[in-house]
């Protein structure tokens, strides 16, 4: 039957087919409307038509906002639920418990050190200030220079630390905003960008900027593509990112008024599903994102496939190499196979990479790089009508720390290509050794692919967060992750020091073995209760509110003494 109908349709002349499928139904509809509306005043027809049109336009507008309509309706529902007295009371009670816990933790960590709440009557002398600084910076019991922490501190060389301090001191009062006053600093920044472009295989047309960190680099890339989209008539640009991409993209979307959509990843490899990403592209998509590698599990997204997708669809592709960019770029020379991820791929239009991680520069430096100046020019901010003069800046900040730029420049020159290749070889080798040890440990299993320097793991037998507490008791600080629940260690140069990896493996195996003897106890650990409870809350705004208590606590100085103001040292 279906075949005969199809054959009959094919045999119809094109004009008759058009008349049968388009014209005739339209005429029938017009006839019905004429019959139904006979005798109705014309103004009512016009008003009704206008009303329906406006209603449809309004409903359409609800789907075009920065947040999807379903997300806004869900947020509104939970907002109303939180106003229920019993629910509100419960949330406030939880916030208070968390506040007390954090404030106690921070007070205990600085116990015995007076709080300074006002300026001293007279300035302290040099020696007194140095003494106070050493006292404060010596607080804490985590041996971060000895590899106790996941990520955090990436350099283990005292010589490099001394060099960074000296160079920063030379440039402490400089400011890239005033290139006329500091021409040498301007040259240093330009050289950092040029060196970075060369590392990531950019052509002579490639360009970029030095920023204050990965978050700023990512925000600037999003800003550039947002403005390019606006030139093309896309007012609310859309970012497509893997669900594992750094939260800085979500921050960029919120700050820039963009829409962000999260693409699922493969359950095993934790790499983004490029076919799904392709299906999610819309007329508003202004950028595609891939991670090299991503933060939670250390997996490298298939940048080659994302690049090809970007070329095919005519959409810019940003590679977030903030975490491991200064390792991945040297892995091939260090003897490890790694797929292309940089400007060698025609679809890659920008790369963010943190010099303050495996570039071993001091904290507060990163680079954002572009394939061509046509992308970077959309990053600039210019306000030509300010009474104070024409105001233009290349990055988010106006004044910037010239000392950071100079120290970043010095770190690149200090290491050289051979130095970075050697560091990469040590770090990746240590990462793979730790990953192999975890695979051989009963009770834990690798999550994702430890392609570069991050090893993530969970447990099929017990709540993995219990290991977090057990390792903390032994002086280690790991990263707790969610969706799925797991932990990770970001291996740095500190972990390549003699004996550090051996100690980590031994402690992890012993902690795991102890928990396996009594898996039920794992559910009672502090981390299991906190992270497990947070992951189970359906209203994520409650988690945000509780997290806000933590952020407030960062600025807690403890209760004021009996006097209205505690005095500063030397007062």
C-alpha cells in the first residue's frame, strides 16, 4: 500500500502535487474561517489576531532567554518551596551548623595569633612587619611544598621560588596599563604571548594576552565569541561545553548574559560525546568547547573531532588547556603519545592555558591565545566617551600586576624547552605509576582516563569520600568530586620528589584496606555526610546557599574582644 501511494505521488506532475499538498488545504482553511467569522465585526478579527500573535510571541520569548524555560520554572518552584516556614527553618538551621563548623575550623587554625581589626596608631617597622608576615604565612600543617596537596602548588624548586621572588620584587610597582612608563614590561608581556603561541603551534597570525588566571582567560574567550555572535545578529549567544568543562564557563555565561548548554560525556572514558554535541548545535551557538585535559577526571576530550565539527558548522572552537596545557604541549617530546589538540587543527580558534600551573609561574598568570587577530579584536573593551579620556583595556582588569607578568616571563626563560620536557616526563610518569597502583588496589577503581596528570578514582564497595577523611588524617589533601562521586589527585612537580609517590600509594592502600574491613563506617565519615548529602539535594540553590556560608566564613576573624576594637601589633 505504502509503495503504491509513493509511486502515485511520484507520477503526479509537480504543479498538481503542489496544488494537492499546499494550495487545496489553504483554500479549505480560508473557506472555514470565512464561514466561522461571517458576521463578526472586523475590529474583533483584527484584535483577536493581534492578541493571538502577541501571546505566541510571548510564549516564544520565554524559550529564548539565557536560561531554558524548564530550568526557570524549576527554579521558581523550588523558590516557592523554600518559603514554606518548616522548610525555611530547616535550611536556616543547616546554614547555622555549617557556619559554626567553618568558623571553628578557621579559628582553630589561627589560634594564638591576634586579630588585626584596625590600623596601628603608628606604622610598624620593617622587622616587625616581616615577623608578623612570617608568623601568618607559617600557619597550617599541610606540607604543600612536599606534595601533600592535590594540585595547589606546582613548583618544588627553591631556586625557582627565589628567582620568582627577586624578579617580582624588581617589577612590584610596574603596571601594564601604563606601557609608556614601562616599555620593558610591555615587551615582556608580548614575548610571553609569542612564546606561548609558538608552544601551541600558532602561526605568525596567532596572538593573545596575559591574564590573571584560567577563569579570566575563559571569560575573555567567551566575550570575544559573544560579540562576534552579536555582529551576526545573535543577541543571546550559546556556549556548548562538556558537562566536565570547568565551571569558569558557567561563570562566563552568567556574567556575559550568554546561555550555556552542557553536553554529556561517555560513561567510561569521561570524554565528551561529540555526536551529541553536534545534535545540540542551534542557530544561536557561538562557540564549542573541549578540554585538554578536563579537571575532574583528567581525560582529554577528542579535540580533533570537535575541531572537525567546528569547521563543518562554521563555529569557533575553544580548547581549555588551563590545567594541563603546559604538559600536553610537551608530552610528545617527552616520549608520550598524545593526539593533536592545538592550532595544528584547523577548527581550533582559541586556547586558554595557565602559566601558573605547569608553566611554574607564580599564582595569578595565564594566557588566552587566538588563531587570528580577527578573534582577539572582539575581546577588547573600549569606552570612547568617558570624560576621563578614551578608556581601553585588553583584559578585564585596568591596572594589572606587572610583577606577575615579569615573573611569568622569567619562569618561561628559566625552564626553556628542555626544562619543560623534563618536568613533563617526570610528572606524567609519576601520574601513570600512581594510576597503575590504584588499579591494583582492591576496593578502588579508576574513573575516566588519566591521560595527563590527574588520577580520579572511586569505590564499588563503599562510600569513596571516607578515603578522603582517612587520607586527611595522614596529611594528604585530595579533591572531592561529584556526579559521579569520586576523588582525584592532581600530580605536580612536588609529587615527583623522592619518596612522595611511594608514601601516597602506601597510605592509600592502607586506608582502603581498613575501610574494606568495615564498609558501613564509611557512611559516617564527615566527608561522606557532607558531599553525599549535598549531591542528593534536588534543589541546587540550597547547595549554593550553604556554600555561600563557607564563602562568608573565609572573611571571619572571630568575635571581637571586650574592647570595641582589637588593636594591631605595636599599637
